C-alpha cells in the first residue's frame, strides 16, 4: 500500500512541479534570459529539491521521520538562537533538549509528554549557577520558547505518522496543502493585495493573501485527495484544509512577531528564494499540532 502511495504521490507532485514551471515560464517570458535568477524560479527550484525530501521522510518509516525532524530542528534552532541572540550556555541547553525530542517522541509518547516540565526545571540551572539577576530569566524564557516553538511542535510530524490511522497518507496531503497555500497566498498578495492583515507584524501580508491561503490549502488537498483515508470523517475532510490555511497564516505571523522583536528581516540565507529555514517551515510548525489535534478529536 505504501509503495503505491509513494508512486502516486511522486507522480502527482512531479506533474504539479512541471505545471508550475510552465506557468512561471509564461509569467517570466519577458525576462527569459535571466529567468533562473528571478524569485519565482528560485522558489520553484527550492520546492523541487525539498518536496522529494519531505516525501522520503513521510514514506520512509519512523526513523526517516526522526532524521527529517532532527535536521529541521538543528537548523531551525541555530537560526532562532541567532535571532534572539541567545548566550552559549542557554543555546547549548536548548540544542540538547531539542535534539532529544524527536527520538523520544518516536520511542515513548509518555516520556515525550513529560519532557517540558523536566526540561524547564533543568534549564534553570544556568541562570542559578551564574546568579544572573539581570538577564537570566529573559534568556531562560527565550530558550524555553525556542524548545517549545521548534522541536516540540515539529515532533507532531512523528506523532501524525505513527499514531494516526493513515498518518503517512495524511502527511502527504498536508505537505501539498501547506505548499499550495503558501504559493497561492504569495500570488494573490502580489496580484491583488490591497488590505493589510497585520501591518506592524508583516506589512506584505494582506487579507487577499489569506484568501489565497485558503484556496491553496483546498487545492493541495485536492491534488493529494487519493491519499486521504476513506475512513476520515467527511466533516474533517472538508474542514481540515481550512484549519491548515488558518494555521499557516498563524505560523507566519508568529515568526514575524519574533523577528520584528529583534529587528531581523530573514531568519537566515539557507534556502534560496525564501531566506532561512524558519522562513520556510514557520507555517508547518503550527499546522502540525493543529492537524494532529483535529484528527484526534474529530477524525
């Protein structure tokens, strides 16, 4: 079953990437010679590389998912630590906790759920030992937020794959939905964005872009509709794309809030056309726990 799912998913994603490249070529026909340097093509190239990696993580089983989440965790935490200017001793404690999250989530859900209070108590050691009465609590708070924001939320990728019926198939649909939501939001915002959504957080975000988010989320689910388990509740089947779209906007604004706090435009330069890794996975960080919750309660 998984082999058939992988083949069909790869086929549909290849067709989608090919069709998107064709549309980009039409849109950039006046800039044909420099098309490979245009932002749309650079973003497409990044998608063409990351989509198969996402697919392998979904279909490769438990430890492929762990490796995928670990890679995102390490890069994401490094970018986050740079944004909030976290001192080394707090940074290393956050890294250690973050790296431990995915393997624990994959092997013992009970221990994983017990991690936050245990780690929070352990994280108080650096400020207590250094007697940092000026900045100790602030650094501790940012380190705790970093753990909760990136590795803890990313671990829901593993939870969906391992603890939800048809989890791998749902993740395929989820990945396509988030990607299409992002693309349609970007396109709608560029073409007809007039009414700003949150000008102090993200001046380029518009209500028209939010409409694009919603349309793209449903389009992505439609693309991977073959993968959605037949046993999934019809209510969930039709409302989950809306939840994905709203969670995508939420995740985007949350990352913008953190970056605005520290006067940072991009989380990094790791992904051409997008900026840092956090700039690419900010939607996914909120989409994953929201999706898991919807599936567990109403699926």
